[in-house]
């Protein structure tokens, strides 16, 4: 067992009482063992002490919708709407992936995520080479719920992304059996049918049954774009969420990304069935998809997290940007008092943990929880003054990813002094470019 003591930090616990105090936090192995204003540890052997005076300690961010396999495509699918973005750029690019390109795309994204304070992700990969993404997740130390994307239906889909229903289900189960629960539970598997437009009913029903059999989450896109909804209505005779409920997929283990264009019936289904929602404001703006009704969903008691989506529709994976957009978009529509900093920061931490069904393990700094946390150095011009500070405001409205100094995941220091220790930046940047060059040659 190893122990890490963090001293003299401003600790934002994000617990039920939203306690904030200056003090210490003790990590034993991979869990929080104690925290308080002054820990007396004469009888405890401490392997490492971090003096965090002047720094802010808070839970690591939980991003509930990421595509690591798309990080290589940053800047290659700009200024398009969703369906064109997929058919003209993303699907052809994903179809040209190899083991190496998926690995370095994942490593590139993970480096960026850790560098900006994210400790847990929900990651949807592409059809093939998901094993390479899991290898990157394993080596980097990030906590992840991830799965291969599933696509057995649709027009204008590149041949390399076309799979049979049986193949898609079997490949997913094979990956689940190899990776679910790995690294002491740091890595978990989720079934990831892309969206109704890309999936037969047979596949979706198979996912429903297999997810129940194995007790895992299901993650899909739904109601992101009005054109998408029109296609689903034409093909299936009903709207997205209504259809997912019709086939029995609308359950507490379902996580739907975006959910911008919901009618009242669909909102009621999401609330009554316990479906979880992930909000991606940067992506929704860039693809001109729309603005989700987040205050209304929260008022209905629906669990909502935040995700950056993928690099080609954002174009970064920065939770600080996503938090500000989450707040600002709603203020324009509903007034300045809606979506305050405390609400948004909770969505980025405990909200994300609840979306993943991990609220008892991550999302707040409490004794017994997994040690996933970040230290922010807010001793700089853009976050001062600090006198009588509103800490939520400083983090959400003023801080940037450049302020993240140290990141701990599963009790392990994965970044310190703004240097990521588990991802070799020099190699990853070089190999990302080389992988992309080879990928483009395969198009």
C-alpha cells in the first residue's frame, strides 16, 4: 500500500453539503483515506507529501461523451452539419483507421484530457481496432467506460465500417470479456450502437439483452439533429426516444448523447425510465445542431453530464470550455441567473459520475471514494483577486486548462507540474502526425 498526503490545499469536496475548506487530504493505495482542516498522522507512514499551499483541490472532471478514435481528425471536418459531417468526412476517415492510428489517436486525446483535469471518460470508439484504444487507456492510467461503435445498417457507409448484426454483437462481447473490469475496475465496457440511423432493430434488441445479461451500460447518440430525427421517423415510424423505449432500450443503463430536440413525450420517457443524458455544447454549436434544454431536464430530475464529444466537432476536449458554454448558452435563452457556476461544476463532477453509475465511487472528495482528483494553481492574473473568493466562479468562469498543475487517477500521480507522466508527449505528437499521414494515404 502506498500513501500520498496533500497538505494546505483549498479543498472543494463537491459532496452533498458542497463543503469547501483549507486543509489536507490523505490517499491510501487508490482511495481517499482521510481529509480535514489539519490531519494528525503521527502513526501513519506517508510515502509522499505534496505541499499544495495556494492551490485548489477538487475532483477530476468526468466527461460523459468522447470519441478518442477521432482525435487525429481535428480540423478535418469543419463547417458541416451532422449528417454531411459523418458521410463526407468522419466515416471515410474512420474507415481508413489502422491499429496504430487508433492507438495514437487515443493517446493524443488522453494526453489532452489529463492535461486539462479530466480523470474519467465515456468513450465511443469506431467499428474496428478498439483493442488499440483500450491499450492506450490501460497504459495512460485514465479511468474509462468505453466500447466499440456498432453499425450494421445505413446508406453511404464505407465498406470498412459495414458489419453484420451477428459480427457486431460478437465483437462487442469479445471486447467486453477481455476488458470489462480490467486494472482493478478502472476500465469498464459499454455497448455503443452509434445511433438508430446506423443500427437495425435486431442489433438494438441484441444490445438490450446483452447489456442486461452482463450488467453494463449502453451509450448511443439520440436527437442531436433535426435531419437525424426525420430519418428515424421515416425508417422506424416514430421519434428517437419513443423508438428506443418501444424496443425496451430506454432503461437506467442507457446514456444518450446530445438530446437536443426532445418533445414532451420524450422528456417524460427519459425521466420515467431513468435514462441518462450527456450534454455537448461545443459540438452542438459547431455543427449548428441546436441548444439542449438543460435547465428543464435538470428540473425534471434527469441526470445530466457534460462531454466535449470528438476533436473534429469541437475542436478540443477541454472541460473548462464546455462548462462555460453550458452556462452561457442557457443564460442567453433563459436569463443570467440560470445555470450558475455551482450547478455547472456539479454537472462536470458528480453529475458525470451519476451518469456513469459511479456516484458512490467518484465525482466528489469523500472518505472511501476513489482518489481521482486535480490540483489547480490559481495564482495568476486571470483568476485574481482571491480575497473573499467565490471558488465555483473562479473555477468555472475564470480558470483554464493551463491552470491544472497535478492530476491523480486511482491514487496514482499521472501529471505533476503540468507534465503528463503516463503519456510521452514527444513520441505521441510525432507518431500522431505519422499515423495521420499514412491514414490519409489509405483514403
